[in-house]
C-alpha cells in the first residue's frame, strides 16, 4: 500500500493524479520538453484537458493544439477508458502500471512516470527514459547509453528508493546537458 512504501516527505512532492496528468504524459511522449509545454498550453487554453472535452472535440480542433493523429487517438482511448483514478491510489504499483498500459497509447514509460509523479510511488523507475539512460551513461562512465533492460537491472539495487534515484539522475542530466530531461 502507498502509505507503507512512500514516506510523508515523498508523498508531498507529487503532482495531481487523474485524467489530466495522464493526458499530459501522453502529450509529452516522444517530443521535447519545450514542444510538450507548447502543446499542453494550447490544450489548456482551448479547455481540452478533460475526458468529455476530448471525446467531444473534432480532429481539427485537437490537431490545431498540436496533437498528431496518433496522439488524438490515444487521448480519445484514455478518455473512453473509464479508469477509476482514485482506486489506483490504493493498489500496488505493478497493478497501476498494468491498468494503464491496457489503454492504447500508454506504454510502460508513461505508466511509470504517472506512478512516480502523480501517485508518489517511491520505488518506481522509468528505465526507458532517454534522459535517465544518458545520465547513467555519464555518471557511471559507460561506453554507451544503457538499454532499458540494463538500466532496469542497475536500478534494482536502488530499491526501495528508485524514484528518488530517477530524480537525482534527471537533476544530474539537467546540470550536465544544460537542459531539462523531464517536464
């Protein structure tokens, strides 16, 4: 349960949970932080960040905000999924991830990011994140960027604080590369 695996100081550093943060994570997939911020800003200005609004919007309206055809489909799949977000707060992290990845357009990376930032799970890591891979390469002086599998194996040693390790790696990436690794 969340209360036993995440101390109070960690839970206080999370973002909101629910549909909107997960839609924001979908928007952030495979684009730069700056591009994701711009698209999200246009969606918010158009008031297209809720499930009913997404389902009721036309393709052109969503495309004008910067969503690709594929992300429009993913946003609609999420809106139609009827996920009970409040219930996710009480289930184990792997169940959260399994529930989320069942929705087309939500992969393991997105589900792990949601579990870390929106649910405050301290023992979740997103080894598919390119900034984390690059930070690990630099910090551990590896010859190349570690694969998702290799970084997941490395992160096992950081349990039960893998999300803390991720935040430290993102901070290291930001300093070393002089740019954001996470929105």
